């Protein structure tokens, strides 16, 4: 348990979680763009691809989206571990601790939805 008795510890942990959240969004967005650009190139050239035949850009895009999803899950787990170490003096009264946690969980679920969409579209 932390003995600092300073709410700035909580706010620093939350800022770190939200920084990882932004990183996750960026990785997922980049993965989506890479995957869709590969689809655009296939359409422009006129290649027909089957459901199982995937291009290099598809797999790179999927990996970026998965990396963003994993980063969102890992950073949420790390944040929850930090929260367990905080004392009551470090948490301001009436402060909602888990808003950023819910945001990251929603982001991870959306990332997995995008990966599923890649495979069915």
C-alpha cells in the first residue's frame, strides 16, 4: 500500500492509462487504414480474392488492430493493479475511479469487433 497520501499518484496513473488508450486507438486506426488500403489496391488492380486468400496488408492491418487491443487490455490491468495499492487519502471523495477503465474495456471490445469484421467482410 502506498504511503504518499497524495491524490496526484492516482491522477498520474490515470494519465498513464489514458496515454495508453490514445496509443491503442492510434494502432487500431493505423491497422484499419493499412488493411483498407490493401483492399483498395486489390480493387484498383482488379484482383479477385477469396475469403481465405489474404494479402500482406490484411495481415499487417490485423496485427496492428490486435496490438492496439492487447495494449488496451494490458494497460487496464496495470491500472487496476495500481488502484489496489492506493490508500483512501490518495483517492478524492466522490471521484469516479473506473471511467477510464470502462473506456479501455470498450476500446478493446471495439478492437476485437474490427478484427472480426476484417475476416467476415
